[in-house]
């Protein structure tokens, strides 16, 4: 497949991941872009018992990009595993500001968002993050992730810590998004 793509440098696994991301963008719930109703506590305990969280990252112009994610919760921090080349990783590297709220699989918020700071983990920190994710999902996630590994999808781990004194906020989301993460990468 790489030969047919020439210098694009996109392997089969990355291509499948990009198609998967486009699918999830298409089915994202419209409420993922709307404000939450009420403030709550200042930590991520509101995510306990949920399987999905809405991770909001911020473009350079301040526009919010909501992404439903699988997550692990440990020591008051949230851990995420994602493809290394997606837009949310680029946004986190440029600006660690993030918000997290419980949501359903399509990103419909189920509670208020909590402000936090995100960072990319170093390889020696990944086992702790993986343990937190495994504790929340078990075998089904392991099967899903192993398929990506077999296809050569490059993945990284993200840690989000709640901002000190950062109570949950009503999110001021500026309307529907422009381009998807894949389109943003092409810009």
C-alpha cells in the first residue's frame, strides 16, 4: 500500500486509523460542541464509572475541538492512548490546556467539564498509563489495541491532570468546528 501512496509516508495502519477517525468525526453527537449546564467539583472523580470522556483540546485560535476518548483514571489523573499523528496530539504539544467531561460513545456530554493540563508521556511512564486504561476496560480494549499494533499504528500516551483550583466549568464552545482533525493536519 505504501508503494501506491508514493512519498506520502502513510502506512496501511495509519490509513485505516485515518478512516476510522473520519468515521468517528461523522457520527459525533452535535451536543459535543455545546456548553455544559452546570459547574461541579475540581477533580476528575466525576469520570468514575464512565467508559467515555469528552476530551476538549484547543486550536491556536482558541477554538475547542471535542473528541470522545477511552480513558483510565489513576491517582487523580486521566490517561489516554491515541495515535501519535492525530490533531489532538499536535494541539496538546502546542498548548496543554484541556477539558474533560463524562460522555457517551458519540461524545454527548453527560456532565460538566473539568479544566486540566495535558502532556505527552515519556516511554518510561507508559506502563502506569496502560495499567490505568486496562483497569477501566479489560480484554475488549486489549483486543482493539492489538489490532492497531499489528497494523503498525504508532501510538502514544497522554496524561491530563486537573488544574489546581480549576473547578469544573461551563464550556464556552464557539459553535461547530471547521475541518476535521485529518483536514487540520493537511493545512
